[in-house]
């Protein structure tokens, strides 16, 4: 399993000073791969809308599948989410809107990223996070069937088999259908000229990347916490995922 270490330990203690640097993008060790990608692709003069879709911050290892959805963030995860927001603020990329899976660890991640980005207390940012069910359920056709499978099988093995198969496993949507639903849900919430933050789960974002980018995953190459994809929707209808043009049917 890939253990998250995308944001080094220095970020929690030093990111608060980012705004004092003339060019914080030069401080590469503070940026995870998704933020680097956002920096490479983002152009304020380009007409359109931007989205940052990320996995929630670090949670404890799942030892009881029946209680997996109850797991919150670790102390390191909470600090990393806040620091990620401060890194966004340092380059004046503060999300205007924030959407999240209704699972608590995603809502907490979203509130902490916004807290760091907008320099607000959590009491102020939590009410600004809006829940979007598709950020948790886009790949699911029958929740009870999916839950039973996660109870019986190794989660990593199950997700990898679902991503690799031509036909969906019981309870899941096909990779194409799940990816399409997740993409549609994010595009529906983008606003012209703004950056919107979306917080979801590894299996959903991996489904999106598998279908549209042909990315392959293994236990060792898993989507890390706080990583994800950059979305762009042009005013003329063009849609891009991590800089790759997509053919999207209205």
C-alpha cells in the first residue's frame, strides 16, 4: 500500500509563512503532485472554470470494514489539509466554492483546506462546505451489495478488480458510467472564472483517472491522500482533466 507522504512534515510548521515569500511556487517541497499540476495548467487569463478534485486527508488504517465510514482524520491529516489550503492561499488560488462527499472525513478535510486558504476559523468554514452525494456514490449502483463485498474482501483487491474489469462487480457501476457521473457532478458545480474545490474518495477519483486518462493502479501505486486531479471547463465547451482534452457528451 502506498503510504501518504506527499506533503512533507515541514509543511505543517512552515506553510504559515508561505505568504511572505515573493514566489512561493519555487518552494516545491510544499506542493504535492496535484498542486504542481494546478500550477502548471492554471492561467488566470483563460476563459473558463477550474476545479480541484482531491482525496480526503489521512485517516487511520481501516481495521473494521463495518465502521470504515466512521473514521475521521488523523492529527497529521488535519494539519496537512490546513497546510494545503495555506499553499493555495500563497498563490492566491482560494476556492470560491467547496463541495464534499457527505462522509465526515471528507467534510472535515474540505473545511480545513478552506480554513487554510481563506484564513478563517473552522467554525466559519464548516457551514460553507456543501455536501454532494455523487462525490461518495458515483460509482455505486447498489450500496448494500457494495457494502457486503467490502465486508468479505480485501478493499484494495476489490477496488483494483473493479477498475480492471470490463464488466462491473456486483453493486458497482461500470468504470465508464461511474467516471461519467463523477465528472458530470463536478462540472455542474463549476463557476466561470472561479476555482472550486471537491473532496472525494480514492476509489472514485481512481475510477475517473482510469477511464479518462487510462491510468493504472496497484497496491504500491495507489492514489495518496490529498492528491487528485485538476479540471477545466472552457466557456466554449471544452473540458480538460489534468490537461488532457475530453470528449464529453452534453
